[in-house]
C-alpha cells in the first residue's frame, strides 16, 4: 500500500470547519462557568490575601511619611527657635561689645586727659620756673648792665679826656638817660 505524504500547514486531526475554542458554541457555556469560577477565586484571593497586604503596606507607608513629616516640622521649629536664640544672643553680644568698647574709650580718654593735665601742670611748673629764672637773670643782668654801663662810660671818658671821671656823676647821667 502506498501512502502519500502532503507537505503543508494542516494540523493533523483537525478539520477545516472547527472554530476557535472560546468562540465555539459547544464550549461557550463551560467557558463562562470556568470564567466565573476563576474570577471568583481570584477575587477571593485578592480581597482576602493580596489587597490587605497592599493596604497594610500603603498604610505603613502613609504612617511613615506622616511621622517623618511630623519629625521634620518639629526639627524645623527647633531650628527656627535655635536661630531666634542665636540672633538674640548675637544682638546681645553686639550690644555688650559696643557698650564695652564705649566704656573702654571713655576710660582711656579719661586716663589720657588725666595724664595730659598732669603733663600740662608739670610743663606749666617748669615754664613758671624757667620764667622765674629768666626774670632773675634778667634782673641780675640789668643790675649788672647799669654797673657795666657806668664802668664803660667811665672808661670812655678816661680814654677821651685822659683824666679820671667822677663815677657818681656818670651814674646819675646814665640814670637820667634811661628815663
């Protein structure tokens, strides 16, 4: 017996008239039943197992985020309080430093004024002493000037006339010339 083989794309045992199984009217009712059973089982598994886990994960995530936000707001408030305290301390330090600087300037100025007054008093005393010495020397010199003038006039008269002058007359003449 001779067999013939055909090359092609036919499925062995299938006829050309058969429809796609889900659309086959003969299997349509059983497909709907299995669809309902599978959907029910998946719904039950999802509602009792998977969705509670997902809900717990979402709730945990929400609680974590809210906790982190509370901590962040608390830390921000603490940072704001610390910043306000820092600003207050800085302002107080500036005020204290300005007051200390003003106090130091005042103290140094008073010390300098006291030293200046002491130095001025010392210089005034030296000046007064020097003026007194000058006046004494001037008076001494002036006293000697009269005597020197008398002696010089006597020497000039002696030289010009060749005779000894009367010193009382020379003294009276010089005194009359001063006035």
